[in-house]
């Protein structure tokens, strides 16, 4: 099978894996208002409808800030802000409600076109902010409670709840609430496994902000995934952008992870099929902040051997790796580790003990579709750490074509005579591999 067909098959496998994994789970989508005015909006809603039809429980929290601003301006209603919070006066609240529900109706209309039932309702109980440091916030409020039972009953019926940026007090008083806060509260109350932050801005990249050395950009310098700690480091490294929309989204993602959401995805709605591509493939198209163990290096299992040989196959054909078969690998199974991403093996490597407190890093192979994620470097780093823990004084590699890469990682060339005696006995003179070592 050629590389293109193999990639297509792998993508199909990933899609089936994720669909079965997320069946019956809850996902919250916070979508900025400008997205609704983009030509791609109808396709985004078709994709959300498809998710709902396949058994994923969808909750939508529409942003409406820009539309509320426009409506208030049209009716000559003054609107001011205290920090990020709109001060919603008695005169403004009827128009804020009108604008918020008008935006929510856009979502219901598009979902109806895909034959998915949606409900706009009073699912959020609120309380007023009150007077803070002399500032009366009037009808601006905060989330008090999410009406979980009502939402779950609707989702059990296959309906999609839409939560506009309005909440009500127990006495029925309306409050204007930040959509971000509604989305976070919904994630926490409903136990959402995923939270999507959807805007019409490009993904986070190393071109637009300073990133930590530990974070490796992918294609087009996109930052594909971050731990909450790495995301916080980006906020610290870019204080001048703290109030900008990109870093505000990143801060929101961190908060969601702290509340227990496994994965938060920041995506650009203008990318065709952005949500589906982010959800159903390991590579995605946006930026994921993950709080669960999304990716891990673990010992090789017997059932992994077929996948490992598939990774090694092209490299063995080119003579970059020595020829190995299943029996060879199983003989030294304890030496091998694999890099697993959501149940799929995408890289492998081994650490062989040759005595004299020296270990060989070997059998290093990476899925070519994932080379930009630095999986090979992470495998090598893991094996170096393993060697240190086992008391090795040196690790070495034998290579015919990748010496530049190992030099970049800090290895230096050594004479073959410096290898352990056991390794020298089996050294393949015909390959004339160069030896590179890293002292520990």
C-alpha cells in the first residue's frame, strides 16, 4: 500500500476509534458571534448536527457581544464596560435579551435545516454582580447554577440545547452573563469531555507569540497541543498580548482544564470541517490544551509488534534501519518502548544493554505523518532518562544517514573501537555505520 492510501486508511481508523469513544459523551461549543456571519457557518452547523446525529451530546453557547453592541447602538442605548464586563442598565436589558435570543435563533435555524431539534431556554440561573467599588453593574450578572436535569432530559431526547448569554434569578430577574462563564459552568456541571472554543481567528502559532522551548510547532508553525502548564508559560511569555483574543482563548482553555474538562480545542471556523478534523484525527487543525494523558511513552506490548514493524518497514527498505522481524523484536521486548497517541502507535525505539555501563539506542522509527511533532526526539529523551536510571554512563547509536540529527541532540562521534566489546563483536563491517555517543 502506498503512503497516500495508508494515510487515508489510518484517517478512517482514527475516525471510527474516536466516534466509538465519544458516543454518548457531552461536548460544549462556545462559538464567537462573528462566526455566524461567515459563509462557513452553515457548514459548521451541519458538522455539529452530524455529531448530534451520531450520538454525541452537543451543547451550544453562542457569543453575542458584537451583535449586542450593534443593537444597542442602533437604538441609541449607551453601553459601557468595566474591564471585560458590560454594564447592562435597566434601559439596555430588553435590547440585550432581544439580541442574545436573535443570535441563538440563528443556530436553531441551521440545526433545523439538518433535521436536528434544538431548544433555546432558561437553562442558566443567575445572580447579580451588584455594586463593586462604587460601580453598579445593574443587570450584569454571574452564573449561579446550570439547570442540569433539564439539559440532560433534552439531550436524552436527541435535542441540542442552546444557552444564550442571559440568565434569570429565582425571582425571574434577567441578567446579562458572559458567554465564557456560561460555557465553563456548563462544562463543569455536565461533565463535558471536550470543550470547543470556536472563532474566526487562525490557530495559535509560533509566528504570533513567543512559545516555550519545550513546545514544538507543527506545519505552518501551528501549535497543535499544549499541556495546561505549557499554556500558562505562553501567557507569561507574552504579557503584551494578555488582553488580545488569542491569549484570552488560551486562558479560557486553561480554566476549563482546571475544572475537569479532559481536552479543550481552539479552532478556526473558516477551516473547512475544522471541528470534525480536530475531533476525529490525532493531528487536528487547531490547538488542543489537554489535561488527560493524551500521549504517552510506554513499554512495547506483544500486540504492538505489527504496528512497530509497519513503522520500521520503510526505513528497513531504505537501509536506514537493520532488518528485523517479529521474532527479533519479541526476543528483546523489554528493551522496546512505543509512543502511543490515543491508542495508536506512532513511534518506537529501544535501549539495548551491551555491558560496560553502555546502552545502545536503536530501532528508532516515527510515523512520517507525525514527524513535525518531535516524537523521535521524545523517544530518545525517554530512553536517555531510562539509561540514567539504570546507571549507564553512556548511550550510543550506530547510524548511516542520521548523524546530523543525533549531533543536534548532543551526541558526538566516537571510534567504533570505543564501543563495548560485545557490540564490537557483532558490528556489521559492510554497513560501516558511524558511532555517536552521549555521556551521561
